[in-house]
């Protein structure tokens, strides 16, 4: 009698509720049998787990049963019962007639969309398991079952808990499949959910391409490659996959956990976005009318404007159009002026807190209206803060309308006359600014919570014709309201962006997720800190908090805007596009839709499309911020005079406009007009002392030969942002020119250190420059070649290549890249930097410079 037959007979004699029929599968953790549930008259699968040395109460098989019992999801095999048979734990599960993923792949021909649909189901199951703190730890094709295009995850035999201490986690490497493990599993390091994501990445790569991402050979050979090597590049899979899918696979297979996606849910979203894009392309391919492609090319964005543009985007929600022209009903644009507090000397309360409370309450109420569109604080401030002191209030409103297209204005005035305080809201209507409505009510100034909610209610009463809302306002305690207003004041009125402020906002959201206004503060501070430090953790935290926000908030334009801007900062184009589409779906304004569509095109170097989007936005209403963005696009397309004209229009209405002054400085610098560049950078820095402008100002001083002054300003930029690679590289360059040998080598080495974990075009270019200045020619060229391999289809590496080859003394290569730099628009003045001094003895070099500037002379004063 066979062992299988003997087991069936013995089991059926002892257990009465279930009858084993036949062996289905056998593995390292036990055997799986087809069985009948005699009570419910249904087929089930019973897994007889191998006995353990430990007591039943503390056995690993019992742990598996307990883990499975926590899970209830359509993409996870369902547990029905746990029984004990001769000191063996038996898990009774739903019976599936399907095949393992391995069998399915061998027996079926599937399209890419069908494969991605199955992988998305797998991610959905993982998301549920992870939400219950359960990690699978052994994801592989044989543990995935497919029946009629429905996928189930099975065999949680070595699953463990996310929050379990390392000392209590079992040794997964002893019983899992080595070729399906993450590097941290193989190295017996602490595990979290990202270990499952790595295994999912390998499974997805194999399912899509038919081969293992870590090569061929024995399981041990593959395991060694996983632990110590690098995965094959998904972009090399044939036939070619969508770029966004390749990027996702590559991200999943990163050896360092912090470079992988944040969670399974975000992976599922990206897969769904790729599926949608594929379907859209299939539809478009059948259409006789040419439409724009859905797949957006991933290009390296121009850093100078990137986050500055994001931070200047209007706060009102935005979205994506699949066709550029947007058709929406007439929209109503409202500006809210900063609140005024009169008789402040009579108040015991902090007047700034009072202003912040009223300001936030009114702004959030307008944002929450489905029919009103709030003109951003930035736009209003640009106009009001730089006006002529002789202008009357009505003149200022006319100027505001001219600059922003405001159709109505709301003012707020808090006036205290003993013993009572009154808050007055006034609704003014263009073009004559007549009073359309007025509300006044007494308030208790010591109750911020009451003041906030009364202000929101009165704003609704002020606009009875626009009373439809997205979401109900959160009911908060006084403590929560005061905490929020303090945060709002620091962000919107003080602009004091620090790590401590970011963590306070994070903690406030975790404690009160229904206070939706905090998500806007989170986004603004996260983007600002990322711009200054280039530390991705700020974006990761903000993204995770947004994804976990309440469902009601996720159906508003405000959520879609915040999520989209974070995705753009992360260069996650698919996710950005997804949230733009959602914003349009939930009712974002046309202006905002065009504005953010233009931004997305801008960051991907699709400049003609960006120009068209911004121009369409400006046809709906005037907007100084969109004019600045359009000027940026025109400049990058070589339309310099048109860009200057737009910026000067903005400055004529607002001389204290930071971004307009900054852009004029950037344009002057690239044109070689150093005097104007220095003047405009100083003006921008006076308005807002930003480290980027300080660094650019130091470059302008360097090009003018004023290296001592350049050193002062470059050091200021590094002092503000010591981790910023390009700022430190600029400082090291200036120190080397000045012969400061005690400091410049350390700064060049710091550049290499800061860039070592970054594998971007910019980081490779910065490392190449640092190594060349340190005399490490071979390492410099290795880094340069990596950069060129990334940027082979555009020219962002050309000037750096000219500089590196000049520093290491390779004249012919240097001359080739110098000529290319001139051809793409670099002014000859850039080649008056000390690194190009050796070529001043070459007639060929001088002749080339004079082709582009007949007055060019090597500036010996620089050396």
C-alpha cells in the first residue's frame, strides 16, 4: 500500500467531518489533499502540515493557521477550519480547480494587459495581507493559483508578522525558496513589507519576460546573484514594454529597501495606470483622428524651475485632460484679501493667530465650494504687497482684477469695541466693486474653534447662490483647532519651513486625518524641504499620508492636486497623470487643469505642448504665476525676447515678484549679461533669500572674475543646505580657483559621498566634475559615461563633458564638446572659466569662440 493511500485511509477513519480523496501537491511544508466537507457537501483542500518538535500551542504550523485566519480577501485563499490529526495541524481551505502561475504560464498565451491584470490582483491580495501586518515571505509562481482569470495567493507557510521583533522571527531562509527571496531574507536581516515587494518584482519580471531577472543557473547561483548582484534592466526586455512598467519593475528589484515602492497599494495603482494607458493606446490606434499619445516620455526635467514652479501653483484643485481643449461651464473666480484686525491694542489674544484662523476658515470654505474657484494667496500677495502707496482701495482692486481675472473679492475685518468683538465679511463684485452681500456677527476671540466654524458658516451665507460643498467640515476640539492654526500660521504667514514643522504636520495628520486643510500644509512644506535638500523621504512620507487619507477627501480636487504635485516631484509620471485625471473627474477648474497639464509637459521637456496649455489657461483668466511659467517655456524654446516681455509685464504689476526677478536673472546669466544677472539675483534674494539664487549669484560673480565675492555667497548657499550636491560642488570650484587647498579637496570628496547612493543624470555629472578636479581622470570619465548613457537623447551633459575633458587635458574631446555647447546655446563667456585656460593658447579654440562672439578674449584677469 502506498504512503498516500495509507494516509487517506487512516485520516478518514479518525476525522469524521472531512474525507480525503487524493493527493494534490506535496512540498517542504507538508501535503495538500483534495477532500470533501461531509457536512456542507463541498470540496475543500486540506493541508497536512509536517509535525514540529515544539508543542502544538507554539508550533510554526499553528502560526500559519493563525496568520491565515486573519486574512479575508478574494485574492487570498480562504481558510475554513483548523483541525488536529495525530499531532499534525491540518488547515482546511477553499478548493480551487485552477493552475499554479507556473503551469498557467506554460499552458496559456496571454497579452501584456492580461498579465498585468493578474499581477494587479496579486498586489491587491498583498495589500490586504500587509494591512493585517502579515508578510508572505515566499512569493513564487508555485504559490499563486489562477482559476478563470481570478488569482489567489496561497501557502503562507513561512509567513511572519511585520511588527514582530527580529529575535522572534523565524529563519525564513531555511525553509523558503532561495531564488524567490529578497536580499534581506538571504542575508538574515530584519524584514518588512518591502521584502514581499522585491519577491513580487521577481515574480512579475518572470511572468512578463519568461526569464529570471537575476540570470540562469541553480537556485543557489540565482540566490548569490540576488544577494550580491544587480537585476537585469527591464528596459531590455523584448518585445519592448511601456517605459512606466519598466521603471516600476526596476524599482521593485532595487537591492536597497528604501528605493523600492512604499507599499503594495502604490504598486497596484501603477499597474492599473499602465493597463489604462495600454487600453487607451489600443483605442487610439483604431481611431482615424490623430490624438496625442497617452504614454508620456520620461525625460530629465530642468531642475532650475522644477519645484519653484510647483510651489507657485495655485492652491485650488487641478486635473488632466486627455484632449487639450477643456469644455466646462462658466466658472467663478474669487479672491480673498488678508484679514484686517482693528483695535488690536485692546485684544488679549495673539492677533496673528486671529488672522490665521479667519484666513484659513474662509479660504478652506471657498476651496470646498463646488462652484467657486479661489485665486491663490500667492497671486493676491504679488499684487497687493507691491502696490503704489498712493493707490486707493478701489484702485488696488482694479489692479488685482487686471492681474488675476478676479470676478469677486471677499474682505474680512475684525473690530473690537469694548466689551464686544465683531467680525465682518464683505462680498464685492467687479467691475465697480459694489457690495453684493455683507455679514457681521459677534465672536468670542478666545475660542478659535468657534471663530473658525462661524467664519465658515458666514462665508456660505455670503454666497447663497454657490452653496454646494465637496465634504463636510471636520468637528475639532479646541486643542486640535489651535494646533492646526499654529501650523497654518507658520506655513502660510511665516514661511518657516523646517524638519520640526514637517514632523508636527505629519503627527497632526496622523492624529486627526479628517482635518483636510493639513494636507495642503503637508504638501507645501514637503515640496519646499525637498527642493532645498533633495531628500526623497519628505516626498515619501507626504505620499503615504495622502494615500491613507479619508475616502471623502480623496474625492476632492484638493486631494488630487496635492497627490499630483508630490508625484511630479518624484518624477512618477504615471501616478501624476492618474491624479490629474481624477482632478478633472471631481470638478477642478479649467484654469487649474490647463495650468497643471502645462506643468506636467514642462517637467517632461514637452515644451510646445506646455506652451499651448499655459496659453489656454491665460485665455480663461489672467494669472501672473502662469505668465511666469509661460515665460519659462518660451525661454527654453529660444523665444527670449517674448519671455522677457511677459516677465516685465508681471513685474510692472508687482515689482516684488520673486519668481519673475529670478527668471530674468537666469535669462541674463545664460545670455552673458552678468551685470543684469547679478542685479536681478540680488533683487530676488532681497525678496526671498533662497539658496538656489545664492548659488547662481556666486556663479555670476565667478564668470565676472570676482571670486572672493563668489566665495562668500557660495558659502552662504552651502550653510543653508549643506547636503545639496551642486551647491557644494560650486563652493569647491571657487575654493580651488582661490587656491584654498585646505578645504576644496574635502568638499569635492563630500560631493562624491553625497552622490554615491543616487544614480541620476545630475549626480553622475556632479561626480564626474569632482573626480576630474581631484585628478582622478579614470573615475571622472566613468561617471561621465554613465551620465551620457542616461542622457544620450538630449544635451544636458554636453557642457560638463567639455569641462571634464578640459580639466583632464584631453584637448580634442574637449573641443568637440565645447563646440556642441556653443551650438545648443551656451554663451562663450562660460569658456572664460579657469578650467578652459589651457585652450587659450590654441588658435582653433579662439577662432571657435569668436564665431559666436567676435569680441571674445581670454580673460586673463580670472587667473
